[in-house]
């Protein structure tokens, strides 16, 4: 899908109708001032989960065939908490003495092993990387995946000092905004009353009504060619002329529509890999969870294909069935291990995925009953992987664009962060850079 805003004397084409493309178009249409989500009429829909909520306080890892609750109080850092073999405070204290790396990038596993010890890297951080990127911490870049970790060491020589003293730019928070409210109320996470999909739906509706945007729904971009005034964008439903393109397409998708004159940018875009995740939603009769929390993660040493389980009913009971007590879970599988564990995504059956997911729920949570409902979503190439060197690769892409005066901006999850917040921020940044900081 493509949507574009016509600014005075300028047509800007936004490629990609995900959160990235919609947010970019939203900021374009709201020029000259930056918008706030509540102007979408969603403020009353937000379901915040604070840090004090049990779903945020209780974090679990499934290791050595057991569910282990992670330390969440200082007292728990002072004693040995399984599955770890020594008090975590020892790892944290010795981190202060570790010298700074001179490398301009490092794998997450190497970085954490060096600064906090191999056990934390093998168990906790391996699980965390599977819970965010569905990726392998031995391949992922610490600089691109967890910039605050990298910046803390570079600027303060230590993670702990970086956390205590600060190590990155102070974000500009608009007064009275939802972001300011989330800080004031200590939100750990959020959702929306009608599901997160109501965010893209509301964005699309806003754009439709803005009068500035022409939405091309279900119209894939086939090719883009340079023209005298910018670009000709060839879609399934016609051709659009644009002075500038902001791409919120997955990097590989952009690489396949750019003209061959854009090499080596095309090759660099193709090198941004993504992984496939099987998302299995399960619903059980009654209250079946042995623990309360957001969910649990599984390190690759325990089960390579089973990334973790989300206890959806705990943080967002509002989404539970009104007619009775059920428990909703989401099992995440595959990621960087998909092909190895399940084979080619096009060949795997839903039955096999459901069987694997229900077996994990039985094994990890002791659930003996069968689910009363299930749904399988095979999310193909859905989470970009920021491997070692990703930062330099993205810098080189943007250098090529500047050096060749290409009227092209790169946004979306392939470059500067994979979360919804990252993607929205990347859209806002692209619009600020294009239209000036007054946006
Ligand atoms: C299973 C899963 C769970 C997640 N959980 C969380 C979470 O809890 N918290 C969080 O912050 N983030 C989460 N994320 C990440 C977040 O959802 C994504 O990073 C974000 O939605 C990416 O948005 P995007 O617009 O960059 O990319 P996309 O959503 O991939 O959008 C790209 C769009 O481009 C379109 N497109 C592709 N090719 C073409 C073409 N040739 N022409 C036109 N259009 C094209 C696609 O159809 C798509 O609509 C999760 C992601 C997944 C997969
Ligand atoms: C791009 C894909 C993302 C997925 N989840 C997130 C993103 C950005 C958001 C996210 N998920 C977790 C964290 C770390 C939070 C924390 O523990 O401080 C973030 C920012 C971890 C996580 N992910 C899942 C679970 C059950 C957990 C543990 C949460 C906790 O214990 O508090 C589920 C899950 N979400 C994604 C994947 C691949 C996954 C796998 C189990 C996608």
C-alpha cells in the first residue's frame, strides 16, 4: 500500500502501509507541528500496564525443565537465585571494573559475557534477544539492538554507571502528551482496548479524512524510476509522480523496486535479513496459570524452537471473554531457528505448530487440558535481524543517498529499531529531516 501527502509544491510518496508508513504519513499530514496519539482519539483506548503491576514485576525463564522467577528486588540480587549459580549482584559489581571495548561493534553475547559473565549471557540475555528479535544473541549487534548498552560503555565505561549517570541523548517529551503521562505514571507497557490493530486502523482513517492523502490500498509498488522532478512510482493500480519518497518498506522489499542505478544501495538493503515467527494463540477453560506475570522466555540452550509464552490474560484482562473465566496464551516459535526446527515455512502444517505449542504449555505450565480455541499466524520474514555491522551498513546506505542526492528517506523496522515506538519515532525523524525541525 502506498499513501502520500501533498505539501505545498511537493508530493511525498510514502511506501508501506505498516505502522511505519502510516505514522510517517500522519506526521507529514500534521505538518508543521508534531502530533500526539490522543489527536487520533485513542487516548481513552490506551490500556497502560505500570511497573508495579504483577505482569511487569514477575518475569520468568523456563530453564532446566523448570519455571524460574527472575529477581525483582534488591534482596534477591544478594542471594543465589536459580537458575543462576551465584548472586547477580556479584556480576553487577564486577561489571564496574571491566575495561571498555575499542571495537565499534560486538555481538550481544560477547558484550554481555565480557561485562556481566557468560552465565547471564547464556541464560538471561539469550532469552531476552529471543523475546524481542526472535534472534540469536551470538549474531546480533549490541550497538544496533541495544544502543543504550553500547552507549553506556562508550560514554561512561560501564553499564551500571551509564544507567546511574545517563549516557544517551535526553528525549524531548511534549508537555501534556501521552509520552509524558507514561513517564509520570511509570508505564512498563501498553495496549489498546480494541487491540493494537486499532492504532493502524485509526491512523488510516485519519489520513483518509485529512484531504491531503491519497491512499493506494492493496496496491504493491512494482518499480520506482528516477524522473526529472524526482520519481515515478509504478504501482499495481497505476503510476504516481513524487518529488520525494519515504520508504517504510522492509529493506528487502525496497531493494527489489529500486532502479539498478541505485547499486550498491540495493545490495546493502538485500543484506538486511528477517526471521519468520509462528504465533500460536491458545485459549483454555478456567484459570490455568501456575504463576502470574507477563509471560516466560526460553533460552536457546533449553529449546531452540520455542522462544517463549505470553500470558495475555494477565496484563490485559479487559480482553478476556465477558461470559466466563478463560486463560489466553500466545506461544512464539521459530525465529532465527525456524528453518532448523520446523523446516521450510511453506511446508510446515498448522496442526504441527499447534501440537508443538500445546506440548510446551503442558510441559512448562503443567496444563493437562486441551485448549478450547486456537489460532495460528505464520509471520513470514517479520522481524529484521540487526547482525554485527548493521550500524555501519545503515550509515553507508544513508551516505550513498546523500552523496547521490537521491530524494529518498529510509524508515521502518529495518534500520533503527524494531519496536512500535522505534518505528513511529523513525517516521517522525524522517519527516523532521525532510521538512525541517519545525515539524
Ligand atoms: C510476532 C510479533 C510480535 C511483536 N510484538 C511487539 C511488541 O510487543 N512490542 C513492540 O513494540 N513491537 C512488537 N513487534 C514489532 C512491531 O510490530 C514491528 O516492528 C512494526 O509493526 C514494524 O512496522 P513497519 O511499518 O516498519 O513494518 P511492517 O509492519 O512490516 O510494514 C511494512 C508494510 O509494507 C508492505 N509492503 C511490503 N512490500 C511492499 C510493496 N512492494 N509495495 C507496497 N507495500 C509493500 C507490507 O505489506 C507491510 O504492510 C512485534 C512484531 C512481531 C512480528
Ligand atoms: C520486534 C518484536 C518484539 C516482540 N516483543 C517486543 C518487540 C519489540 C517487545 C518486548 N518483548 C520483550 C521485551 C523486553 C521487556 C523486558 O523484559 O524488559 C520487549 C521490549 C520480552 C518478551 N517478549 C515476549 C515475552 C513473554 C517477553 C518477556 C516479558 C517479561 O517477562 O516482562 C514475547 C515475545 N514477543 C516477541 C517475541 C519474538 C516473543 C517471544 C517469546 C516480539
